[in-house]
DNA sequence: TCTCGAAAATTGTGATCACAGATCACGATT
DNA sequence: AATCGTGATCTGTGATCACAATTTTCGAGA
């Protein structure tokens, strides 16, 4: 009955592994098609294979990774069609969250949204693409969180996790990411205006517009982002890169 | 390069365990709040704890189970608020699927939908509640599958998995489930009409109506379905029922 | 130079064991 | 009779080992 504050509760190892992989996917540190192996990760993280196994299984459940007939793990690669489907789902799901956020809009989240967007503008001016993407993410989730629908937020998290390896790498394929980033800022302003006007429909439309607009930029580059093609065999498939393999990219750290 | 058909590919044990638990949840064989333990399940299924561990972790990832601070597993219990949120999410997500299905509607799925609905009517007349729920499920997923959006279908599967323990048990709390079942049939006819008319908006509205209507029946009974309340302690919580405990219900078989 | 095949290395899966934390059962103490 | 403490039991977590399937490597044969 003591008010024991400080529930430090440092998570289990498998949770830590899971969160690091999740962050790596969110940030685009892992490319679609990259293979991930249990032992290699365990060695790199200094644990036994067990926690890694469970973390990978969880990511498979969230469709962030796939398990080939091979049983080997890979960052889920998308075809253009799948990417478009994902963006369509995002438009309606995140549109719903935006609509609800507009209903519950408060000056507090209004202020924070403005801050995130300002940070995004600053990052654009400084040419810090990573910071831009980070600010963009914060803006969106600040909004979605304001909807106060935990289960909906979970779904959105899953969508971003799957889209991360693409969205966070796609801007590198653009000649001038700046103009792309700036249009994002404009959409964000539209979203804030809709929320300030307490208009759910406008907010949903604005979010959908933001998503669709960015999708237009990326659609053509979906293929370019994928890791070197894995050959498609029969009962199982493809090679497994294990760990280093040439300073490629798969940096789980 | 041989066209080896018959990919019987009897899955791994963990997959089998997962699917059985999934089915148990879908059918409402497990009540919200029921506790599930690794060793008990492993013993009952005649395997080692390993496959069960991974299956449970996966279900946790899908929010079908929760892990208390205790680390013990429980079938996710819902508050009324959470249940309503879930139903709202279902309305827009499944509404989207219905809309897309309406666009792609074919006489083939029209025929099959009619069959499922007919089966539902027959089951109602015979008073076979379980068969009613089964036919209802087939009807919905026949429709959603027709949308041809695999990722959206995955999300819907997750929603049903979480709702299963409630929806599949709630009709038992009704005085006369028949009138509830029959209204479902009417909504289904509305849905089919909308699809036949190739009207995405009407299809989405009809699905949302179906979901909301059923939610109204269940809302009051959310609390009644939950398994006996687990006491909420501090760092972790509640007892673990392990296995039999008095012929209660948790039949994973 | 290319093709084929067998050994070697790598992969995920499953079983078993050890362990820390939590819960429960039971008995001594007040 | 009620309360508290102590040991027994149960829980999930992590480590280690064994194994079958697969992939890769590499050398023999054409």
C-alpha cells in the first residue's frame, strides 16, 4: 500500500532487442529485403539467441519482417502495388485519427504541433534530412495521440513500422528533397487549420492529402530502395547475409 | 524448377499452437481475463514449452493476449470504452474494405455471399447459435477478401481476433438472440444490395451499420463476459489459474 | 570454362536446464 | 482468532545443446 514511485522496471532483454530493431526500422537503418539472422544479432548485441528469437518473432507478427519459406528473416520488401495499398490504408486509418483529433483539439496540442512543424522548417533550411523526417514523425504522432484512441494508435504504429524502411530512405532518391519537404510543411499547416476549425472532415482530407502527396514522390522509387534482389526459389528461398558482408547498411548497432 | 504442387508444408509446432489458440479466441472458447500459462499449455498439447512461448508472444504482439506486469499471460480484457473504440475502428476499417469490395464486385462473390447469408438464416431457424456466428464470420470475410487488399485484411483479422472473445460470447447474455441475429441478416442484405449497385459509399455505410448495431447489443454486456476479476496489485498482478481449476472454461483442447 | 556433386558451414526449431521474481500454503507468534 | 513470516510452488526469461533443412563452398569431371 506504499506509494512506490519509480517503477523503473527495466524491460526484459527481448523487449530491448525488439525496441532497438523497431527503431532501426523506423529510421530506415534497415533496408527492405535485408536479411536478419538470430545468431548474428545475438552476437552483436552480446546476448544469447533466445531474446533475439522472440524479438524477431514479434516483428514478424507485426509484418515488419517476413519469414521466407526458408524460415530466414527479412525486412519486408514491398512491391509497388503493396506500397500503394499501404498508403491507401494509411489514408483512411490516419484520416480517422486526424478526424478524432480535430474533435478533441486543444490549444495544448495546437501549440505542440506548431512547434514540431517549426522544427521541421528549421531542419529543412539546414539541410538536415534526418531531422526533417524526425520532426515529421513527431508532428504526425502528436496529432494521432491527441485522438485518444490507443488501439487505433497501435494500428498506425504498425503501418509506420512497415512503411519506415521506405519512407525514411526514399528521399535520398530525390534530386531535390527540399521541395518535397516543403510541401509536407504546407500540408501540415492545412491539417492544423482544419483542427483549429474543429472540422473532422477537413482534417481527415488534409492528412490523406499529405500521405498521398508523399506517396506520389515515392511510388516510382519503391523498387530502388529494396536491397539487392533475393532469388525466388521453390520450397524455401534466397541467401542470408548474416552480418557484415561488406559494410552494406544493416546497422542494428 | 519442378512444379511441385502439394505444398503441404505442415507448419512448425509453434505455428500449430498459434493457430489453435487463435481459433479458440475466434470461437470465444477463451474468455477475456482467462490466464494462459506456457507449461500448462505445453503439457496439454504434448510439446515442450518452447513452441508455446513463441505462440503466446505472437498473440501478445497482436494484442489478443496481454502480459501483466506479472509477466503472466491473459486474454485481453476490455473495458466498455475500449470495446466502443474497437467497434469504431472496425467501422471505418471494415467500411473501407467493403467499399473496395463493392468496386471490385463480381457475380461470383455475390453468389457466395448469398450462400453464407442463407446458411446464417438456416442456422437461426435451427437455433444453432454457433453456426450463426460462423456463417456471419464467413460472410464478412468473403466480402473483405473480395477487396483484394491483403494488408487491410490482416488488420481486420487482428480486430476480429481481439473482438472474438466478446462477440462470440455476448449473444449468450441476450434474452432472445434470435431477433439480434435476424437484424444481422437484414444488414447483410443491405450490404449485398450496395455491392450489387457498385456503390462503395453505401457498402461502407451498411457495414458500419451492421457493426454499430451489433455493438449496441453488446455494449452493456462487456463487463459480464469478462472472466472473474483479477485483483490489481502493484508491481505485478493477480493469480494465474494455470490449467483446470474447476472445469471453468479455458478450453484450448 | 562450365557443370555437377559432395562436404562444410549456417540457419531456424525444439528440448532441457537454471534462475529470479511472485504467489500461495501453512504454521508460529501475539 | 487474527496477523505476519517463512518455505514450497509456480511463473516467465534466458542460456545451452542437439538436430534437420538449407545454403554455400569448392573440387572433380566433362
